């Protein structure tokens, strides 16, 4: 089962990689957020003001479009707190799409990537990546994220 093993820095097989089927939803989402939140924030960028994004949507902080809008006075701490709450919300919603078979394949890093796609597209349960997971093709699901 090479999918669930990783090589250690010493070249030997490391421990098993955690999947959604191995831990509680709360633990899994927490692990995923540790990976995904900084990754998504880096690509979204931090803007301490209100602005109109490239598709014409009013945006602030780290790609936020819905909650916590201020007229002025954004700080990095405020924006990152807002973003981390939003990322966890998206992560939780996406987790609800997984059936038991899909949970056997999904690692925190994969889930973080899928959450990033969901954060940017608004699509969650009915996407190519979810269809690939349902078909037992985690590599295909990950390949889908490369489109974004």
C-alpha cells in the first residue's frame, strides 16, 4: 500500500500517513488546517484594505468576501484570524462530502489542497476531484487541483 507510506529523511519507510478514516473529524480538520491555512493565505495574499478583486468582487484581508468587513483599520492579526476561521469553515463543509471509502484515501495535505480549491471556486461536493475520490482514484483527485 505505497499510497499510505512515505520515505523518511534517512531513506527508509516512515510511519503511516494519517487519513480521514483514522482520526476524528475535528482532529483531521485541525491537521489539515495546519497545512492548508498558511498555503492558501500565501497564494491569496494579505491586503489591509477593501478592494475589488480581478473578477469584480469586493474583497478584504486574505481573499475574504463575506464576513468581518470593516470600513478601515484592518490589522494583520485581525485578517489572519478572520481567514483562519473562514478556512476552518470551508474545511469542515468539504469534509462533509466524504463517504467512508473516500476517507480511506484523503490525507490532511490532500484535504488542505481540496479546501483551497473550494475556497477559491465555491465548488465542493460535485467536482472532478470528488468524483475521482468516489471512484477510488486519489491521484486523479489531486491532479484535478492542478487546474487551479
